[in-house]
């Protein structure tokens, strides 16, 4: 038959249909044998990822919990650590219903942005190994405390994901196997002697002097001292009630539950009375240490730290790491030297455990000398008794 002019032979649809059938068969086989964890489907709202039901279904709840398709799947269906970290940041760190101090929120953001995510953002959680994490901590951190901090943040992200049933409980938290070893310090553990301390304080004026004396005599944290208002001062009992703290512009509850405590002022009561009278602090809500330019706001610790460092340098008693925390360390050490038990020192300091108090305690050479001589005197007395008994 002669083909009409202008007509073309239509291609057969059979090859295309066979290819589609083969692709569909391969997809079904992959699903049946467990090689596929999720599929992408089209909807009026756009493409959506749907997890395939099975034993690992809870593992993929994250996919529908995060917006903009942020959750990614690797070939083995492992969720990227960066997606867990982002969910934790959004739903925990930035959640106003979660009672976190603003400095704590800032710290978490900083740890994620500058340390954790640059290394672990695109790593599937199933491929995170404790050895690789430990090697990274050694290379990333300049102090033992920094390693502890980063490890704890990462561990919290895993734990929270399991509590939210995003990850199954059967998935081991790799951070639990990251052992950091014994504590080590970058700066020497040191406190000034009593004489050196008084020489430094003699270079200070109020309010810096009274603030430093408070840290030294009571063991209070600088944030706790700067968070004091008149209602926290009991003139009759000579006490301070630690109920809040001021840190980097944020007013919040004390650091831990044990930090809510009452501290005795001893001879500092007279100094506080004179200061309150001089500054005309009469209302319960007024700050004991307000800013000069804005009495409605408390002082920042930066000015106090600077004044203390200048005073220490002036009498040549400054050393790396010396600061307001050195005064707190000195208080904890001296309190035990004058007879307090470690438990008493821990409770007064507001520590969460006695182990923390032990880390703050520094045994001075003078104290060692006194203890050594006391032992030697006891031995000498025993020797005398032995000689008299044998005579």
C-alpha cells in the first residue's frame, strides 16, 4: 500500500512500556526485599517523603517533623546528625517554654555553629564512631573541660532524639563510649596566699572591692553577687539570699538547684550597710550593684574582672587564669582548712556534688607544711612514750 504523502510512521509504544514495567518490577522487588526505606511521592503541596512501615518505622518519624524537606537519607537510611542537631536547636534550645538561661542558649548555639556542625553536619548517625569522635575532640579542643562540654552536647542530641521517638532505643548512643581520660588543665591550679590576697584587695575601691570581698568571704559566684537586690539582703541576720543571677545581661534563676542558698556575711555586714546607705538603696527591687549610667540595670562582671586584674598586676601577684573565680576557689579551700568538712564546703558553694568541690580545693604548701609537722609531732611524742616505757 502506498503511504500517503506527509504521513509518518508512529514509533511503537511497546519498548517504552517494557522499560516502565521493568522499572516498576525492580522497584517492587527492592521494596519487598527491604532495600528501600522511603519513597518520594507528589502531592498538591509538593514532593513528600514517605517512610515504609516496618520495624524501623519510628526511626523515620523525623522526616515528617522537619520542614522544607531538611531531613536527608543516605543509602542505608541513616539520618544525618545535622538534622537531629537542627531539630534539637529549634525545639529545645530556642523553645521559650524550656527554662534555659540565656547564656546557656548562647553557649549551645556557639558550640553547634562553630564546633560540632562543621564536622558532623553531613555524617549519618549510623556511621558515627566513638574513635572518630574522640580523635576530633582531641584535635578541636584546647582544654579538657571543652571536650567534656562538646561531648555532652552531642550526647544530649542523641538522647533527646530517642526520648522524642525519632531514633529507636536500640540505636546505641556513640557518645557513651567516648572516654576522655583523666582531667587535665591548661592553666596552673593556684590561689594567692592570704597576704597576697589582701595586697590585691587593698588596690580596689567600691563597688569592686565589696563585690570581690563577697566572692572571697562567701564563695558566691560573681553572677550571683551581681544578681542581688535589696530584698536579698537581711541586715538583721547578716545574710544574703541567693535567688537569682545576672550573667551577660540575662537575669535568671541560679545555675543549679543547690545554688539556691543562704550565705552568711560575717564582718561584711557593716560594709554592706555603709554601701546601701551611701547609694541610697531603699526599695526591695533595687540592685545592690547597679550600673552608674542606668541604675535600673545591674553591673556587668567585665568591669569587676578588669579592676581585679589591674590590682593584681600592680602588686605583681597576677598569674594566668587569675580572676574572680580564683576568689571562689580560695574560699572553698580556706573554708576546709579552718575546719569545714567537704560536704559543708560543697553545700555552701552551691555545688551539685562533693566531687566538684574536690576539683576546686587547692592544698597550699603552707597547709601541707602544717599537716606534715603535726604528723611529725605525733610521731615524736610516740617515740618519747616508747622510750619512757622501755626505761
